């Protein structure tokens, strides 16, 4: 059963409490000489005490307030619940930016109702920016967001976090073909780039190798602002993988046609 407007408002208020708690845990560590650990995967995958402290703070609040809800977090994995509702947490999306002192990172918080993410928050405590999205719309610090019109790829500002995220030659070739036609291509940004799309500064984002906790909070923000986001084959992006987001749904249709063969 879909959440009522009152339930959605309650959960969004709680998501903002989670954002506040994570911010308190993170702030003392940004631009400090903290230890950086490697998760030990095939490529350097950094994690810090700030990531761990922020996720722990959010998990404790969820367990206290909604003990039946599930939790999926980047650092501590999945914790099942008897409710169909699951909180999807990424305490610091953009840890590489975080450890190099760049403010292009944020805390991602989503609530998934079992069918998809119904609300999303991206909080950047250093710059004081907070982006929220639901079916009712998207806002940045209380100001309503609307994506900009951009039907042509030749007029588009395109972003991706890094070209190294494309896992196969087919994915890289598909991205390069799109990038070669864009007006401007920029790398970096992680979750921050998606919020810039919602805020009318970016037109398209093409990425791959994403985890669910790296995209779910951003889906309601982009869609609430009038944009479109999906997997490269046009299916839901909630499970991550290869993702394309556009401020103009007409451009999104075109990019899915370009990218679906490499999905």
C-alpha cells in the first residue's frame, strides 16, 4: 500500500533528522589529517572513521525510532526488518573528494517502500546545502527545484564521476560516443553532480558501477525536479549499475537509445 501524505511527511522529517545526526558525526573530520583505510577491493576504495561514525549514528536513530524497518548501508551492509520499508544510507558519497579536501561529497539517505525509493535526501554539511525529493517535488534548502530544458545532446552539459567506472569496452565506447557529442563534459562530483542536474546547472549524467546506496536517494530528487533517471536499458535505476540521468525527459529518451546496447 502506498504511503499516505502524512506518513511521507513524517518519514521525510525523520530523514532530515538523520541528515543532522550524520553531519554532526562528519564535520570534525573534514579537512583534518585523518587516517584513510582501503576496503581492499580491486581498486583503491577509501573509507574513514567519518564514514563509519556517520552511518552508525544514523543506524542507531533508525533502530530506536523504527525498529521494524530494514537498513541498507554502505559500511555495515543490510539489516532486514519485518516492515517493507528500508532506509538506504551512504554516509559519505564521494569519499575520494572528502579525503582530498574537496566539498564535492554528501550524505545520501533514501527510504524504499519495497517498490522503489519514495524519498531522498542529499546533505552537504560543509557547504550547508540540503537537497530533498519526494513524489511531491524537490527542494534545496526550501527552494523548489526544476530542471532545465535541453532536448539536444549537442547543447548538453554532461557529467560522470570518472571514466574509470565503465567496466567493459562496450560501456566505455558508448560513453565516449555520447561525450563526443555533448557541448561540455566534466568529471567528478559523485552525488553532488546529480543535485546540480536538479538545480539546472547540468543536463545529463552517464555513469556505471553504481551501488544501490549511491543512487536511490538521488532518484526522488531528480524526478521531483522534473528530470528522468534510469538504468541504461530504461529500467529502474534503484539497483545501481549503469545509470543515466537527464534534466529533460526528451534527452533521456535519446540517451537510453544510445546506451541500451551496452547495458
